[in-house]
């Protein structure tokens, strides 16, 4: 709590409810879900790891609590009329920086509340090191239904995908040639030759970890739709030859605001009552 209530972070995460001059909006996860909003949270773990980890863990604890309420009482509790349950998509980049004990129940049980979690990380060892337990890391991996893996440099991370694949039988051909001569002067044939093509089968892994280590940029293997293996090739964008590519992120934001009819405004910070730093 000291990490979240001291310094500049206190003014961001701790609203003053009885101050009418405080312009910062206050919201909670339930209102965002009912409105169908989009929340972007930049934790800045590179600059301040301790505060980023504390905010991230408290945020996931809040989301787990919200998932429990949605699972037990359904969407729209206390609201008039019928409310349709929304799918809540959570994208967690640098997953190893955010993972903690608060995240495990969110993966285990929040699917019934409409939560869909997509996590991104470089190596699975980062997750094991952060959580501090290999069984817990295996529990986390077992709750992700789909796995998309680009080029990795760690064999153990590649084995996370290859170990789930069955062995396949391949057919190979062996060519054999031999020549034998005879020392019998009464025999008309001086030598005999023989050529053989032998067909054999052997069991090999469908994919080896080295296949993922050597993947070209923009290609990946994926286990989706019940563990079916797919090979993915993604087109790489090139701003030099794309007339529709925006110049920068500011241009993207201005285009979105113009489509939605939102007047241009400077970037500001807002406040949430559930421990999440949010930037608009």
C-alpha cells in the first residue's frame, strides 16, 4: 500500500471525493464493462519496476473480484432491463512483469464470466522466475487454450509447443547396390549385380525445438482450435511504400477522434478507484 499511496503515484490513484475542483474522472471496472469501454494501462515497468508490479498485481486482483461478481450474479446486477454479457478481452504485454498469485484465479475461473486473456512474453523461463514455482507456472500455461509462438531463442520455451505435438511416421527409401564375381571357369557369367530399393518407416517428432529457433521473421506456429497445428506467415508492414500508413501515433489518435466527433484535447491523466493507472 505504501508504494501506491506515496509520491506522484498517490495523486494519480487516490481521488479526492469531496473536492469539487478536482477535474479528474473516477471510474471502476464494472462501469467500464457495462459501457463497453477500452482501457489502456501503461505501467512503465522499465522506469519503476516496483510500482509497476504493485499496480499490475492490484489491478488483476480487482479484475478477479469483478469476475467473481459477474460469474455469481451475471451482468447488469442492480440495473433495470436485460443486460447482455460482454466478452472482456485482456491483453497483457510483458506478461512476466505482471504475473503474480493474483493472476492464477483470473485464468482458472474467469472464463465463465466472459474474460478472455491474451498474454505476451519472450521466454517461459521469465514467467517461472517471476512466479517462483514451476508447478504454478505449469498451472498458468495449462489455462491458455491457444498458443502462438514466433521465433524463440530458448529451447525450453520451444518445447512448450513441441511437447504437445504427436510423433508422426515418415517413409524413407534406402537404395542398395552390390556386385559379386565368380571364380568358376566353367560358369558363363563372370559377375552378378543387384540393385534394391528398400522402403522403411520411422517415427519422428512433428516439430523439433530447432524448427522454432530458426523461424524467419514474421512466421510462427500456432496451436488453436483444440490443439490443431497451423503455420502462420504475417505480412510485414513497410511505411515507405504504403500511402495509407499514418505518420505517427498522434495522427492515428487524431483520425479516431475525427471519426467519433471528439474534439482534440491534450493527453491527461485520470483516476480509478480500483488501483489502475490509466492514460487516455
